[in-house]
C-alpha cells in the first residue's frame, strides 16, 4: 500500500465524529459490467495515495458537475472510453486518513472505445472472488453489494 496508513472507518450511514468536521469530497465511480458479469478494476496509479491498490475507476467532481457528467469526464480521462447511460446504484461515505469521500457508484453496461490506461494504472476484468490485491478499502463494500446481488457467499477482501 505504498506506506499509506489504512482507512480508519468505512461507514455507509454517517462519518465518524472526526470526519463530521471535514467536508466530504464527492467522487463518481464507475462499475463497468460486461455481459458475462465480469467487472473492471483498475490499480491506483504510481504517485497517488494508495498507489497499487485495486479499485473501481472514477474521480472527483469538478464544480457544477452532476454524478454522470463527472463519471463521463473521468472515464474518458483515465480510460479513454465514452460511456453510455450511468445507472446510479449506491452511495457511501468513507473516512480515509487523507480525505473524507462521498462515493457515488454507478453501474455502466455500455461504452465505446478501447480501454487505455492513460495514468499508468493496470486493469483487470474480475468476477467474485476477486483475484487482485490489495483492494482499496473503499472498494470492499462494493464487492459485498455485488456479492449480495449475485448470491455469492465465498470469500471477499476485508477493509
């Protein structure tokens, strides 16, 4: 994990008391799903917090952007693809030592273009259980939600 301290709390209801004093950063996250059910995970690029950890792609909102606008821009910047409809799916707040983030997860089933790792990251199409590690702590709840939807009862990474 590049020497970064692990996230201290995952919470889908309310942030910790310490986090409550901080303003959350809104992040749009794409859960790209292929027809066979596999989903895309990408690694955090070198030089970023949690470099090398696996996550769903996406990024911070720019001022005035909606979730879908932010996701479209981020996936074009990071992966070189243009997405079809973004289906707002789940939202969670995660308290990392470096930032309080409000994650807006969208499922994406349609995209155009060839995936390009424009930030030096790696990519992997995964199914449950995931075979890549380490998984970013904020990604673990998403894997649980996917497991619930799919009736998967096997092992999942822990935060």
